[in-house]
């Protein structure tokens, strides 16, 4: 089993989510889990993610 699957399973348990009872799950928990999944997929480069402000990949401003 890969690390991502183990991490997502732990997050689902922490949020109290079970696949057989999603209709009773709090919407906030489902939304939080979905955000974590999307964040991890973006981190792997599998989907487009938000760019972080102040990223070191951009050139620094001159004059320092």
C-alpha cells in the first residue's frame, strides 16, 4: 500500500468518515477530506493546484 493511501485513510478516520455512511457524514468533514485529496493530487502534479504566494521558484526582485 502506498503512503498516500495510508495518509488518506488516516484522514478519513480522523474526520469520522466511513464509505458506507457518507449520507450521514457532516458536509464540513466531506469538504475537508475532498480538499485534502485535491491538495495531495496537486502536490503530485496530477491535477492543477493553487500557486503559493512567495514561491522561491520565481526570480527575486532586484535591489537587495
